[in-house]
C-alpha cells in the first residue's frame, strides 16, 4: 500500500471522536429510522385494511385480508429491499458511497407518499397499487443498508467503530417505536372524532368511512424524517477510504477528511497506483482469491443474517396475531376498527419500548468491550432459550392470568435479538471485506437476511394458523400453530450460533488489516481467525 494511502488511513484509525462522527451517525441513522418505520408500520394497519376493503356481509367476524393479499402486503417491501440491497450495494462500490446515497433517500420519500395515496376503484386495485409502491419503497430502503453501514465504518476510528455503526442501526428501534406512537396518536384522534360501536353491535358502523384515512396518514408520515435529512446527506463528502483505496486519489481523500474531521495530512498528488508495483489486492468478487480469503466470511455473514431474520421478522410482523392468541388483545368482533388499530399499536409500542429499543443501545454501549462474536453468539443462544420457554408451556401461557409472563419472555427475545445478532449481522459485513467490495458484500449479506425475512413473513402467515381447521382465520388452511412455529424459530437460532464461527472478530482491528489490504502477500491475513482470543 502506498505511503499516501497509509497516512490517510492511519489518521482515520487514530482520529479522536469528534462532532462530525455524531453528525454522521444522525444523518445515516435517520435513514434507518425511516427504514424501520416504513417496514414495520404496515403490520399495524393490516387488520384495518381487511376491515375497510374486505367486509363480508353477515359474517360473525370483521373482514380480513385474504391470505394471498396479506402475504403480498406484508412481504412485498422485503422483495424490494432485497433487490435494492444487491443493486445499490454494487453501485456503491462502482460509483462511490456519496453519489448513490441521495438516490436511496429520494426513492424512500416519494414512495412513502405514494403508498398513502394508493388508489383504485376496487379493493384489489387499491391493494395492487399499494404493493407496487411498497416494492419500490423497499428498493430504496434496501440501498440504505449497505451504504449507511459502509459510510459509518469508513468514517469511524478503529477504537469506537463498532459503537458508531451500532448507533446508526439503533435508530431502527426508534423507528419501530415511532411507528407505534404515530399510530396511537392518529387512531386516538379519529376515535375521538368519529365514534363507532364494536363490530358485534354494528357491523357496518364499526368501520367509519374516515378509517380509510388512518392507514394512509400512518404510511405517509414515513416521508417526513427522510426528507429532513436529505440536504445534510448531500453535503457529506465521499469517504476517505473509498477515495484513497478505490478511486486511488489519496490527496483528495486527505483534503476531504481534513474538512470534516479536523486533522491535517499532507498527501502528494502522485498517483499511488504507480508505487509498489502491481496491486496484489485487486481481485474481484468472483475470483478464486476472494473465495480463498473471504469466502467463508461471506457465507458466515449471509447465513447468520438469513437465519436471524426468519425469526426476527416473523415475530415482529405478526405480534398482533400472537397477542390475540394469548388474549392480550380482545377478539376483533368486540372492538371497532379504530379501537383494534389502537390496541395493536399499544401492544407493539410496549414491546418496542421495553425490549426492542434497550437491546440496540446495550449493543452500542458494550460492542467495543465485549466484541461482535460474543454478542452475536449470546444473542442467538438466549433468543433460542426464550423461544423454547414460550413454546414448551404454550398452553400455560395462553390460559387466563399468565399472559404477562408470556409478554415478558416475548419481549426478552427481542431484547436479545437487538443486543445480539440483529445488530452484529449489520456491523460485521461493513468491516471485514476490502473497500472496493465492501458495499457489495454488505448488500449480499443483507439481501440474504431479507430473504429470511420474506420466508418468515410469508411462511408465518400459514404456519402459525391453528391446527384445528375450525379455528383458523378466514381463507387459510390449518397450520402447525404458534407453538410449533416457535420451535422452528428456536432451531434457526441454534443454527445461527454455529455459523457465527465463520466470521472473524473485528473488534479493535483496522479495516485494512481485517480485509488484508495492508498485505502484499496473496495469503489470507493471519488475524482472520473465526474464533476470538
């Protein structure tokens, strides 16, 4: 590696924590705030969509989305996210992080607004329009994953890098929490303005026409935080690591870094590619050298994220069904449409406040002390333990008087997901791959995760149905039940523990050491162990 590059990168690794680091966390983090809000708010309004658009005259129960429509509405954004992670991850390595960063944000803003304006003369056409815009909303969200993680890892010093990346990702918790709070406020306002009886007391009157505005307002609100950060995202300079290592312009990298991190580095204008002979670290993603150096690492990061998201998203998207099963939310026919939305939002907000948000910030506080490996391994383990604790005595938890215990254990699974693999699977891929492939590899790992989310969100709709055909939701066939679904999710977590051993511990090591970009030899760096000391 050329001297100019080494000076720039060494200065980045040893730079003191400064105001711009926190600015970058907020700028990147607000993107993730929006991502989480947009992805999870749909689960708060799917019951309402069923009541508004799929009313069944004479039915004892309120209208509900047909299975194929529910699967599409819940899962289509994940399909877009998967596509966006692969595309924008690759584009971020080709064009640079900054140039692509604004594209993803504007895509999110426009599609959040368009989702709330979904139109059509029939229920099917409204749902089709909603799914179309939510796919492209997911596409923009997908780009935010590799770009935000890569930008933050390349700005940070090696001492606090884990905490900075984790802080960006922790904004996801506030996004989930805000989704619940916004839904509470909107539903409460409409309930006060448009009083309605329970469904069993007046089937048609239980869903006032104005309820159609509720879900639209909730979905459109996601555009506001993204729009507020667009200007600052465009003002961010390209990361010095990309400029120095990929664009091969150490002088520009030093100049950019000096502007924002208050360090002064003198770099020659000489092209660093002329120094040191041929570049031994120019191998591509599909080369045998990449497979030798990083093949197992990519398998580990992608598989862990895949397994984690099966468990994480299947629980998060369908909390409302689990809460109904344990009678924490009353039967739908005993509530009006707006009351049901309010109660679902209240339950999910409580889980987010007590389990989801604290878990993220425990990771921020401890990741650079404990390390990524132990947090991820412990998170998978405790998620599995608590899911088994829910599954084995499931009948006990669903009997009156025991619901609080169920909610506590359920909340702990989210705590250890976020103080565990949900955070580390985002962090590690942004650290262990070469700069010219970092965004791409993070996108591949994240896309594997979203494939798991798709399986979780689509599969759980069917798997979690009651085994007794008489008790299943309208339009569904009998499934294996919530209890057996929890056993499957616990098994996914145990598998995640095994694949955790494939990725190296990155705590306190520079990005160039981790990726082998400091090495002149073609052999993998000695520190690329799979188990930390």
